[in-house]
């Protein structure tokens, strides 16, 4: 018997005397803090992303390809990692070498890639959090953790919610969820902040809305 089986066995024993029709426990959590318009929710997201030291950009659908090309050029990127389901039009404005998201890519190969561009599953305004769920336009979790520069595209207002409870309703808990609040950062015992230890050193979030 392995650890998983032992834990599940304990759960089953603990629930053995619970009636099948028992009323589930409900918790009346606040679903969001205050009432906001859609525009105010997007502004809150942008502000909290910036507070976490993410770089926030805004554009419309027509300007997205040119903006992504400009971000890669400014970064000096010679290669960009591309999830298999990413909209090809997003990279139409750049000639940077594309690297496919492959199952057999080694950590060293991923580390040599300059940038990665992905979509997202949902963005949470109150916490300034971007959530990826491994969908085809986001790729495997590791492709957003190893390269040093991540450009993440968020469609507004469709992918923006106010709160974590609202975000959870849109997510499948069986999928590999990655929650991102700003670039990777950690602090040592003297509170010296170091970025890029556990993920990308630079996170650029592109909010794409109507013209």
C-alpha cells in the first residue's frame, strides 16, 4: 500500500458513517469585495498586476501582433517558445525563431529560449493573478516557468473576474493550474528580493480589448 492509498483509506473510514443524502456544508463567503463596473474591474487588475511588478500593456485585436513583435524586439529575443494552440496571428508581426512546445524538451533547451508567449485561462482582479490551465494556447506548465521572459495575453473583459471564488468557478480542478502573481520573486533572511528563481524574471501582461 502506498501513501496515496493510505490517505484515501483514512478518508473513506472517516466518511463511513455519513449518510449518502447528507446536506453539504455551505459557507457564505464574500464573492467579491465591493461592487465594480467591468471597466473598474479591469483597472483594478491592471493596478494590482503593476503592484506585483508585472509590466502591463493595452491594445486591441488589430494591434496585438505589432505589440508582441515590439516587446520581443525590445527584449532582444532571438527565439520564442510557442504553445501548439496559440493563435498564429499573434506572432505574425515578428520573424523571431519559433520553438515548439515538445514533450521531450530538456530543461537546458527550455532555458536557452529567450521568451515565451501564451494566452491564459482567467485573470483575477482583486489579487492581480493570472491563471494558466495547460490548454493548447498555454502549453505545458514548464514552458512558462523556465524561460526568463513571459508575455501573457489576457482578453478583456471576457477573461477577467473580480475575485478568487469567481475565478475558481471557471477552472477545472483536474487540470494543471499555474497561478501567477507577478514575476517570480523570493527574499532571503535579510529581505533582499531576488527575481527569476522559481520562474520568469520578467512578466509582461497584454490586456486585449475592443478598439
